[in-house]
C-alpha cells in the first residue's frame, strides 16, 4: 500500500494524521523522561540529605558516649563493644525509616544495624554493602567533616554517608537503599514500552485506514464504471464509511431512472402531438384540393362536359394522401428493401412528373440534367420517394419564377445527384436540425420528408448532405454503383 496511490486531498489528511500521531508519541516520551528524571533527582537528594543527617547524629552520639562513659569504647572487650555500639546505632537509626548503618573500627565494620524489613536480605548483599562501606571509610574526609556518595549495585542504587570520629581512626556510616528508584525506573520503562506499543498501534491503525480507504475507493470506482455501461446496475454493499456513499449513489441512480422514464414518456407524448399536428397539416391540403376538384367535377357532370383529366387530378391527390400515410407508417421501421441496378433517367422523369403541377402553380421551372450512363444499385420506389421529397422542398423554397435543377454526375465508384434551388437559403440556426424528425420551418410541413430521405439513403449505403447560402440551397445525394453492406 503506497500513500501515493490515494487521491491528493486524502494523502494530505493521512499524512497529517501520521505526523500528529508521531508528534504526540514523541511529546509524551519527553514528558515521561522529564517527570521521571525530576522524580529521581528529588528522591536521590532526599536520600542523600537523610543519610548525611543520620551519619552526623551517629558521630555525635558516639562522641557523647566517649566523653561521658566510664571507659573508652576501644578499651572494652570486642563483644561488649559490639553490644554497646549496636545499641547506640539502633537508638539513632530508629528515627530514620529505611536507614541502616554502624561503625568502622580499624578497617572492620562493626555494629551493623539494618531495618527490620531488610533483615531477610541475602548474605551476599550484606557483604557487598560492607565492602562498599569500607571503601568509603578509606576515602573519608578529615575529622569533623562528612561526605555522601551514590553507588549503583547489582541489587539497586544505594546512598552511603561517612564521617570520621574524633579519634581519627574510626568512622561512622549510614546507608540508604533507593528501592523506589528501581520501581520508578521500571515504571518509566513500562510507560515507554506502553507508549511504543501505542505508537505501533497508531501506525497500524493509520495503515488500516489507508487500506480501507483504498479498497473502498476502488470498489466505488469499479461500480461506477459498471454503472456507466449498464444503467440498471447498482453498487454492491460497501463496508465502513463508504456504505453511505454507495447507498446515496444507488438512490440517485434509482431517481434518475424514474426521471428518465418520465422524460421518455413526455417526449413520446410531445412527439405524438407534433406528429398529429404535422399529419393534420399534410392531410388538410390534399383534402381541400380533392373537395374543390370534386365540386368542379360535379358541375361539369351536370353540364355534361366532364373529362378523364378531372378525375385524374382527384386520383393524384388521393395518391398524395397515401404517400403521406406511408411515410408516417414507415418512418423508423424496417420497410421492404429490394436494390437493383437502376438507370437514373427514368427515375428522374417520374419524380419530376409527380411535382410538375406544384411547380406550375408556383411558376417554378424544372430543369433536368441526367447523365444517361448513370446507373446505381437502388430500390427504385424508395429512391423515387427521396427525389420527390427533395424536389418538393426545392419548389417550396424557390421564389415565383425561380428555377429548380435536378442533375446527375458519374463518379469513380458511384453517382452524385444534386437538387438545386435559387431560394433565400436555410437559416443558420435551422441547419443543424434539417434532418431531425418533425423539424420544419414551413407552415403546414410535417418535418418527415428529409428525415425519411436520409434514412433511405443510409440504407443504400450512400450519403445525403446539403450546402446553403442566401443565393440558394443544394441537396446532394451520393450513391454507390454497387450494393452497399448497409443494405438490409
């Protein structure tokens, strides 16, 4: 686990947490050392002062005993001297808790008095203490002066005070064991060990947080990637603090699905309303034309002057209605597709014939330039529908007296068909929506013609595009001379 694998803000937080943990651990360690050191100094100072006071009291009592006794202590037999000096030492040291002491006469430790709680000390400790006392007596200061020293022994720290007696040949001594310092040192070690353990646990906790964060983030990222591919996918349960995030993301996805369903429903209703309005406009025009034609035909029948051309006009309007309904029913559906090698000239003639009446009514001239050798693989009825749509749009866009030109040119692997008008062009804001279904800028238009036309050309493996300027618009159809793989 590397810290660098986490996001930048998360790395900063983890680094601050680690630095804070180490700083607190270091501060506590310094405080423990400082407090323990100060405590040791205080205890050691008290022990030295107590030992020195007790030692001086022993010397004073010894000198009093020498001054007022019937005979000097040196003149007494050894056993009597031991009893006398021990009694003197016990009397003095009874006032000093935990203090032991005695005398050194001619290099020998005599009248060694020990506190009752230390009576069970092992013999090797006693002998080591007496050896330490003898060494201190050899270095004792002049008569009337006292000294104190601290010594570390295998069984602990001891404080030894020594003072010479009036004779100058003997010394009085006291000794204080500092067992409390051993306990304090042990506690300090225990505290430092506990602090080290806490620091290790803190580091382990930090590493655990890193791992947990990384795993949680990795699972969330993986789940979000799957959610991008499948909108019905939901994040699995994630442990720890990320569980709330996963739950919130799933709830958001559920709400989004509901909203998208509602939006699609509204879009369908809007499209249906637009479709109904467009179809109503498309159907109204031929119905009006049929009504006028039939009224005229009725009057002619009454006068006996009716002709076949009058009936043909009504039939053309019926065919126009049928074509509108066919475009509506076939839009977006898989219609029959039967491409065959087709010459363009006959298709041009039939398409122009279908729109000639509309062009005549608007005084628009139709110019056809078809290359006789132009042949394409196409479904004749569908390609003719495209040509009619493009020609009707061109006639509609042309001003009275305008010209619409239909032309074809051979290419290396296909044919290019162009329908040009000399109208005012398509507005810039409308150009990107020209091929959108139900989009129209013409009053009464359905907005299906160009959308259907592009779908048909795509099915043929071709391309339908346009260029427009204030001088007119040109729609261009590119068709291959061989059957396209896109044909269905």
